[in-house]
C-alpha cells in the first residue's frame, strides 16, 4: 500500500504544479487514509452509477474539499476515471475543479464540498436518508482538524448522536496545522478524544500513516452499532521532507526544482 500511496502523492504534486495552485500539505497528509478506504474498506463500485448495486454503495464525503487533489488522484488510481484527466486539475472547464463538484458527472464524487464545516452536516443527512430507506451502507466523512474549529461541525456531532446514526463514521485528519499555523495555538481542539466521547461517539485514535492501524480502525467502525469517530494522527505534507510540518505548504504549488526534489523523495 505504501507503493500505491507514494504513486498517488507523486500525482498530487504533479497536478498542483501543473495548475500552479492547490493545497499540497493537507492532500499529502490524508493519502494513506484514502488508500486504505478505497483498497480495503469501501463498497463503492468502480463502474459507478452503471452498477446494478449502486444504491447499496458506501458513501465517502471529503468535507475538507480543498484536499481534492488527493481524492482525484486516489479515484483515478483505482479506476473510477482515467488518469489522463488529472492534469486538468484546477483548469477552467475541467471536471477536476479545486473543490469536488457533484454537478460535473465525475465518478466517485457524492456531493460538492469545500465550504469548511459543512461536509459533516451533509454526511449526517445522507446517513439518515439511508436509514429511512433501509439501506445498510455506511457513510464515511473525512474532516481536517483545522476545519473542526467551525461551529457547524459540533452541531452536526450533536445531531448525529441525537439521531443515533450508527451508519456514519467520522474521520479526522489530525495533522495539527492549518493555513495560519498550529491548530493548537489558534484554537485548540484537545483533548479531542474526550470531547468526541462526550458527544456520544465511540472514538479510536490511531497513527494515520500506519496501514494496519487504519484498516483495523475502519473495520471496527464498519461493524459498530453506534456513531464512530477515528482520530487519524498525521503529518501535514507527508512524504516530502521540506513540506512536512510546514504550514507554508498549506496552499501553494511547488516550482520546477521543488517538484523535482519532491518526486525524487517519493520514488
């Protein structure tokens, strides 16, 4: 899985470099999460809406929509659409816009996201609709820890517990950085596990780059009969030494030389 993740990280950097804009830090931090989900966990047909079992698919929502490069590169790797589309990232008229859009007909994109704090509310609505329709799929929502400073996230958490949405899994990409610096310094979430438990969630805290821990946590979450939250402790800019734990790489593209150095590290 590391080989797959390194390949996806290379694609992410090439996409952002080609577009001359994007969010490398938070895209690189969540790659391992996405690889395990799409390789081992999610029941999501590659033939997308042509599958006869389409309605019973698991749903994945990238609430931290600015990390769209990671989702696009992952979906392309696993065959949801051609890799040839990746270099259209953030180009006018492309289906691969800076934030995921469900309006362009791109396989694997459930809903439009990117306004931080709103993806979990959407996920809660999807989970409730699935329960009403007696569909036993799971909804997985990936948030950033900086995003969790939005008040709407906590309203959603309260509602998820109130509705006992055991078919929803919250994943937090806890890389400890946001655009302005350290999450802890700007508005600390800690102790995040205790807060989530107080909101009625079963909580699992793991190394978000450890494939065994990720798979075990997702399997436990998939079998759970209560709202489940996974705190995935990650490194922003994971895999590229000069980007790791460096908030300046939250939202800028590498130049030619930086791309070359980054790709060499990921080979």
